[in-house]
């Protein structure tokens, strides 16, 4: 007699509740064991990590693993179950006690991993603990901004200056050092002078915005560290007068956080790690905000695991490039080494002129400078030992 789907579903639920080993003995009406599908297997892993610490390593003390787990549960469980599991994680990971006891918090070294965990927990953090959580996030983002601000401002401002150079400057705008260097072959020894046949200078700087930068950031659990760094860079870029910076985050929905961009903490508490991914929808939103393509740099920060229509995503990215905008796909913006990503989508983007690679926070300012100056990003990547997806299909 063939087992009914309802019976099999009920047994699968019991299998997930009981966990592995002993539960592997569950059999259906057909006498066969309960085999989990790939998706149910991931649900089982997420449950085991939280509730079966003796059998497995559990979530342990690894903040990056916790952040990924927080993203996974939003993908594989309904919101009502996610809230219960997040609440249990607060207790089992000791985070509730840490947030309630300032002396314990002082004993912990805040880092990007801890921030990723806190923003992943998001709405289940008790109201009276939110200020403590925000203080931890503030400390980490302040330290990152102190480390990265000067380099970013110098790189981007310098790129804007160089892109504004002209060979027909007014006298007050001549860059004499570069003019002399460019005309050394016209040196007249008898007059001990250089004849400046070609002037190098700056175009008149207008008061309008010279570049538009759009940071389009994937909220999936694996991108947690990238989101932390992106929030800091967004705040720094927004402080540069000649640049207009927009910050967009997405899962299956798109949220524009540009109004909060000045404060990385507000940005981070406005994201929701995990859930599905619709890159095509996010690109459609960003495409609709591009007003001056030639002066726009769109940075898609995503592992490219598309849950929407992949062909449409590639077509839309091609339209962005075809409009004259510069588009870059960062598979990760972090120090965590080789990211996991969809190699097929990365290669498809590379073929239409969207270079795809991972980038460390220390290299990001130079990358933005290269993009603003419209340099060849592939050549920039090679010069900085960054492996792009057109060179290899392996994780970079």
C-alpha cells in the first residue's frame, strides 16, 4: 500500500523534531526509512546547531557561523518559527546575559562577527537591551571608520580631481607641476626653460554632484560581514561633497536606506539578514534611480545566488552597462577569505562587462577611485592580485 503524502510529511516533521541517529529509525507505512530532501537536510542542520549541541559542535563561539545560521533559519522556516529559534538562540548563546550585564559586555572584544550576530538577531533583542547592542555596534563601526575614512576620502577625492583635468584650462586652473612634466621634451637649454605646448589643469569645479554611487547590498546570511563594511563605506562616501551615494539592501524585497546612510548603526539595524534573494528586483530598483549613467557607479555586493529570474538579472545588468554606467559585482567585501558564490552567474556578468570578484575593505577605496576614473577594472584587479571570474571559475 502506497504511503499517503500527509503521512510522509508528518513523519518528516517528527524526524526533524527528534534529530538524527535515534530518529533515523523512523519508518513509514512502506517500511522504508525517512530520507530527508536536500532542503529538509538544511533545516535539520539548522535545528541541530541550536538544539543538539552535544551531538554536534553546535553554534559554538564562532560569530560568523552564528550570522550564517541566522540567515539560514529565515530561509528555511516560516517567520513564526524563526522568532522562536532566535529567542532560543539568545538564551543558548548567552547573548541575553551579555546584553543585560555591562560588566560581561566589557569582557567581550566586539568585532565584525559579533556585530553580524547582533544585527541578525535584530527584532528579538529585548527592548531594554537594544541600547547595549547599539553601543557594541557603534564601537565596531567607529573603529572601522577611523581606519578606513582617510584612505577612502583621499582616493575618491583624488580620482574626482584627476577625472576633472582638462588640456584647455584657464590660467588660474593650470596644474604647473604636471604641465612641466608633460612638456619636458620641449625644454630649450639656451633659454633654460620649458615651452608648455600642452597645458594640464583642472576644469572649473561646479557645485553640482560629479559622481553618483549606488551600493546595492544582498542581505543573505552569508553577506553579514560585507553589510557591516558596506555601511561604514556608505557613511564615508556620503560625506564627500561631490559624490551622491545611495544605499539599497535587498532580499526578496528592496529597501532604500539612503536616508540613514550617515549613520552606519542605523543602517545595520535597518537590515534583516537571511531570507530569499531577488537580485533582478534590486537591480530594477537601482536602474530606475540612475539619472546620469555616464557619471554613475553601481556596486552590486552579492554572492549572486539568485532566487529570482536569473536570465532577467543578466539582461538588466547588461542594460545598465549599455547605458554608460559602470557596474561592478563584489562577491564579498570582507577580510574572511574566499567567498562562496554562484560561479555561473559571475561568469555571465563578466561576459557582459561586469567584473566580478571579492574585495577586502583595504582595497575598496582604490577600487572606487579606479571606477570613478573609468579605468579598466580588470587591469586594476590584476595589478592588485585580485582574481576575477573571467580568469577562473573557482571561488576567488
